[in-house]
C-alpha cells in the first residue's frame, strides 16, 4: 500500500509538472498567435485606410455621373431598433421618399434590448428603401497603431468599404450621416470622397463636446471631427445652442454651412381635437398623475427630483394621498436603483419600455408631464419634449434652465422648478394641478406646426437640393 501510495504521488507530481509545462507552452503559443492576429488586423486597418484615403485622387469609373435622387444614409439606429435615436433619420427616409428620393441605408445590428416594439417602426419604412445591416468589425488592431474614435475606427472603415462595394454601380448623389455614434461620420466622409458627392452631417447630439458618457471620446476624436467638419457641405444641428457652441469651438465649421433643423413630432402619433377641453384637475379633488415618459440614463438621472419629492411627501402627508409619479420607459441600472430605494413606494408607478403610440397615449392621459433637465442638458432639447407639447398637457421642467425651459416659458405651458427647494416643488405642483384644461393655444399650435417632422425633413432636402445645384455648377 505504501508502494502504491508513493507511486501515485510520483505520478501526480509528474502529471502536474507536465500540465504546467504544457499550459505554459499553450499560453506562450496563444500570446504569439495573438500578436500575429493583432499584426494582421493592424495591417488590415492600415491597408483599408490607405485605400480609402488614396482612392479620391484616382480617376476611376466609380466617379461616374448619377442624375437620380439617390441618398446614402448612415445611421447606427434604424428600425427595427426602437431607441430614441431612430426617429430623426427615419423621418428623413419617410418624407425624402415622398419627395422622390430613394435610400440605401447602412445601420448597425439591433441589440435585443432595443428591438422591443421595433416592428411598429419598421412599418414606416417606405417600399424600395434598402436597409443594410453592417455587423461590428471583429478586427482587433494594435491600440498604438490604429485611431481611436467613438464607435470604433475599424467600424468606420468596414461601413465605408461595405457601402462603396454595394453602391459601386449605383452611386449616390449625396451622403448623409446622423450621429451618435460618430464613427458613422467618418464612414460617410470616406464614401462621399470616394464618389465625389456632397456630405451632410446631422448632429443629433454633440461629438467631442458632448458632456455625457453615451459618446466615448478617444484619442483621435477631435482630429476626425475637425476633418469631417472641413469636408462637410452642410452640417445640421438640433438646437441654436448646439450650433452656436460648435461655431465657437471649431473654426473649421463655416457659418454658411451650419443649419438649424430642430427635432419634431408626428401628428399621426396623436389623436386629439384642440376644440375638446379636458376636465380640470383641482387640487384635492382626485389623484394628480405626474408622468415621466422616456428613458432614464446617465444624462437625466432622477436623484435630485426624487430627493425633493421625498422631502415633500415626508413633510406634507396630503401629497402622499394625492400624488402619483409614473416613470415609463427604459432605465439604466443606476436610475433603476434610485427608484427602487425611494421610500414612498405607493406614490410611484414604474412601467417598462412601451411602443411609440402607447407612450403618446400615456402622455395624453397624464395630468402633468415631468422633464428632468440636468445642467449638462442646457444646450439640448430632449426628443420627448416635442411629444410632451403635442400631448397638450402641462409640463414640469425639474432642473436647470436651458433650451427646454426656454421652450416651456415661450409656450406658457409649464413651469421650471430648480433643485434644492421642497417648497418650490410644492408650489409648482399646486399651480399645475389647478391648471388642467386645454393647452391648445395659438402659440402652442403655431410652434407645433413649425415642428412637424414632415416639414423639417422637407427643409433638409431643400438644403440638399441647393448643394446639388452648386455641385453641378462647379463641375461644368
């Protein structure tokens, strides 16, 4: 038995030594193969980059004249993606098609958590529109030898190469990119240069000046942003504050090429009659429903609002009986945790993501709508604000003054409540709960008319038409 035990022990030691040597060899081999793979991927990036950079200097048949109305559109989120970034580029497709344009669209793969209710949006894609899904690049180039930009330089190269191959025998007349993410700007830059056509950049949000973490700023983003701005024939911004800030930061942006094209709303998403007056909601007469409809993330976390609300409900028990706050939409883990920790559970109603028309229906059923405006949102007009106004409900802007509070002040359809004062929140809720009624004033009606997505999309294509006229004149 002792002999067997010693034999087994020695066998185990031998096996262990063999395993260590073999595993070290495998680790060494893996490291060497990884280095080879990195070198190959770095070479691919360099070669593709050089090909795209140099191609515009070579007179080839890809520059053949195309007299049609053909758009190459880059937007990471298009149906069946259902996140908030879909609606603006979707309006370009819908109403551009009505104007006689045809579209080849290049989009990213749709994450499962962004696909819910996406079929509803997919139904709005006109027949004849080509949607090309471009998967993320699997290349892993060297960090030191490859540019680092928002969304990945390798993805910009892959999208550009894919689009050029697809459009080789049917070149576009114009290239449009709607960001973020902003690798689509770089992809569009290369494609526009390749075919020698105008480039239109649509800033739904800011790039290197963005104060939020949904844009990832790398080592080379500012270089590429400047390069894209130099090359762009038209640059669209959603707010005057965005446009002014960009002009002050980037001398590469010429004022004559910068255009204000706000976000908007779809009348078909709402069913109401301005002549119908809703019953007023008098304080103390029934439950007052305050609703936040839309995503909660790093750019609009509800901590300050929940802190003021907790103080109000603690000090004034009457509000515990009368006030219910609804949060409808996707939530980041941090936002979800803040809601879960709120002590007055009976005063919250939490609902997940819903479809666009259902969201608008919930807006119209609320007594008041909540918009959270953190200081970094001062230059922004959240997309939900347009639907908020269209729902004809009063709006409580909780947070800092900015573009959003300016619109509410202009329209006279709500109040700004700055953080830090429970008394101010109570005052605002009292005023808003007593207001009720119909908010379809002539001022609101005029503002809504000017912000229909169809009207704004037509403005975009008027800009493009002027670019094409100039482009044709310069080639004569």
